[in-house]
């Protein structure tokens, strides 16, 4: 997509943070915007903000973990705006602390239903509607640098979901080859938003004591959501699949790649036997 004017965007998790910043930016590009979120009061404020820019905007309360709710939202977007051209699967929740070896199923279910099944539900609901009009479109999934790197801060459950989301987006992009619809995955690192606070509210007591009810200092001082949105838009316009936002993440990604390549170097030089004994 290069020409955004007069087209329709749908953004989940749009009541604050990256989602709202992207809604504002796409509105400036001339798009009508459907903002989806589960937080009614915050969503109302976000819609008023986007409308104050002179844009057409609608807010739809949507729990992305509920497939029927996402389908209903897709119907409502088409009823209001007629078409859908851009979908941004951005809604997410965060948990840090529970070890992957110890976390109970209810913790996994809560996070995976939003962070992985939410985008799956979005793709299933909106992709057919993007295809219907034949004008082309774009699907952007908000992953994270945690979809490529597992950090030392006990965020393994979150990383597991984001790694899966990167794989989902890569598979979707392959399926869309030869069509006029593209897919991208955006991979931000620390962003100064309410993400920790809103996740803590949704989480409650799930998974035990919450070590981070508010953002830690490194995240609070992170990149602004508006900058992430600007880089997202530039990535779409230039046809990028992987949309990087934080240049300082290059070094750890390169280190991970070197470790993987070292494993292949070892495989190429392997002279051992099937029982693991060197010959």
C-alpha cells in the first residue's frame, strides 16, 4: 500500500500506546479508522481524539481472544465503512516472572489467547473482507523483539507467543505471494506506553505476585509510540516484511544469528557416529 487516502484501517489494542499512535498517523494519511479494544472508557477517549483530527473513526469493544467477537467486529466495520484495506493486529498482554517450566495452563491460556489467537482471529475475520473488494491491502502483526530474542528477565511466556506470531506472519506472507495483499511484522523493543499497567490490570492475580505492575525504568524511558508508528508506516510504504524500530537491537540479533551459524559449522564438520562417538 502506498496510497492510503480514502481507505479503511482496523487496529486492535487501539485505545492507547502503539495502537492509538498508529490510528492517529493513519488518520493523518487520510484513512478511516476502526479502533478495537476491550477497554470501553479508554476506547471512547481514543475515538474522540482521532475524530478531533477530522478523520472518520469508530470504536468497537472487542475481546480479540473471542473469535465470535472479532467476527462481529469485522461485520460492524464493513457495515460502517463498506470495506477494509489494512489490519493491524496489535492487541497484546504481558507477563513477566512465572517460569515456563512452572507456569500453569491458565497463565499460558490467558496470554496465548490474546497474543497469538488474537491475530489468528483477526486474520480469519478480516482477510476475506480485504480480498472481497480486490483493491489490495496489508496485514501488520505487532510482534516484538521478544519474537526474535529471549531476554534474561523471565519473560519466556511472552516470548513464546511472540516467536509464534513471527512464524504465523511469515507463513501468511508466503500464502499471500502473487496477490495484491501483503503482510508485515513489526518488532519494537522498549516503548514508553501503558502496556505494563494495562496488562497488570487484566492479569490481576493470575500467575502469582506481579513483579512489574508499572513499567520498569528502561521501558518507561523507551521510544515513543509515535516514533514506532512512523517507522511502521515507512516500512509499509517501502514494502518491508520485517519492520525494525530499535536500531540498537541489531547487535544481539547478530549474536543470535552467529550462534545458529556456528551450529551449522559444527554440523558440516561432524565426523562422529550415530551413537555420538567421534571417529
